[in-house]
C-alpha cells in the first residue's frame, strides 16, 4: 500500500483564526480507488463539540452538504481516568438510517467524535477512509477509527462505518464541529494505491 | 509516497525493542508496523513511551480501552468483548496491545500502532492499535487498543516488549505519515 499526500486542507493552531468548516472540493476523483483523511489533534472552540463529516455528490457540487443519505454503524470502547465505567457498546444514538435516527445532525452529517472537551490538551485524532468516491455504479462505503477525549476525562475509541447511499460520484467532503468552530488541528488527504 | 520509512529493528532474543531517535516534529503521525513478533515464552505484547523529561518507560500515564474478538480452530468458540483487565486508567505500565501471544514455532503477532502528534507540547498523545495473533489454544484473536498518554510534554522514545521473556524474533518498522 502506498499513501500519496494530495493536500493539507487544514493546518492551524489555537493562535490562528478558528474555522467553521473544512471543505475539500478538489482532488477527490478517479485517480485513486480509496482516499484517507487523517485528522490530528482536532480541538474545538466550545466544550462538548461533535466532529462530523458529510459529502456533496456530483450533481450538487458547491452545495450545502445536505443531500446525501447515510446509513451507518457506530460503536465505541470507553474508559475513564478514574477507571469508572469502562466498556464496549453499540451506540444507536449516533448511527444513521438513511440519514435518519435519534440524533441526526442537520444535513445528515455523520458523527466521528462526540463531546470533545475544551480543555487545552483535549482533542480527537483518527482516520476516515472513503472508498471509490468516483464510482457511478456503487454506493460509497466509508470506515473511520477515532481516538477522542471527552470533556469529563472520559476516553472514547470510536469505530464508525457505513455507506453514502449515492451512486453519483462524491467529489466534495466537509468536516466541521456540530456547533462552534474548529479551533486547531490538521487534516491531510491521501490517495491510496 | 507519504508513508515514509524511518527505521526498522529486527529482534533476536531481545528484551526490548526501542526507538530513541526519529520521533520528533517532522511528522504529526507515526506508524509502527510490527510483523511476526515471536515471544520466547507465552506473553503479552506491550509498549510504553518516554517523554522528553523521562528515561525509564515508567512515568507516562495512560488511559486506554481494550477490546477483542476471537475464534478457535476447533471447536468453534467465538467472542467479542471489552477486556477490563487489559486497559489502563492513568496507569504508568506498559500498555498491553495483545494479551497472550503463543510461543509455538509458527506463532507470533502482527499489527500496527499509530501514535498521533508525539511532539505536541499542547495536547495529550492519542494512539490506536490493531493486532492479530494466535492466542494460546489455537485461537485467532484480534485486539483493538486505543487511548491517550496523558502528557503534554513531547514524546520522543518508545519501547516494545513482551511482559515476560524475550522477543525471540520479529521486525518493527517505524514510518512517518506526511
């Protein structure tokens, strides 16, 4: 496997101006069969933030990332610095069924990390893999593994996967916090060959 | 190429394998690919780090999760569950990435540990790992371990070992992702 760095759409610290969204609108095409988005030390501007993503299909480029339907699974392992309440569980609150569910964000954004703490040293890091986004035949599968610190010293290791129920190409992707801004972090996009 | 090879170490009856150079701010993500780590005796595959103000791989506090899935060659015996005995809550011990690697001649464990932004002096250090091995009793076992090193000092050294006995054989490759 070879990873080829395509772009670094975000690379800011808390000393920089926070951003509301990170939109990648070029470079996701038929060059590679799968793409990896590596996000490191994503730090929110408010407590209890929820890091998430959604895509635009080719018939909605430049759109508002609200038109693609996602069906997904979400489970996590968790622990706490005080060793209270460690476990492994499926979380029906953060999966989606055709972008419907008990906690679906506007536009059907898929949650990657929940309740990220605002403490100076708290953040989340992980990798989202998007398979064959340029296919015009198949739905678009994705998987993600995320390591995240919760506001009250809980720790979450999230495993998210699903498909974007869209047979059009999906050349654009947006990352954001559910509310508030991205105060710091790095996102790099790689092609996998 | 964005997966940049930095160093490789091949163990041969080694108590530990350590990387003491090359972990710095050059990359904000490092991957350690370990292949066929074979223990001298039945053992847990583990790691711990040194911050720039540490020396003995025993004072960086880790909070982590550990779950696994397994099946047996025969008769079938399947499982998916959390392993409370192998996680840590502000623990300074070596983190178990795989519990109970068999030391039969054809056994060993392989996997990848990802360490995020070790040189940060602002954030805790997140890590994730996934390890596949033969567990004693002819079990195929897949362990998922993740957590954070609760230290805002830069991390510049990492050590791998079995919790008892030597690393009889195996190679660890360190890559930067950039």
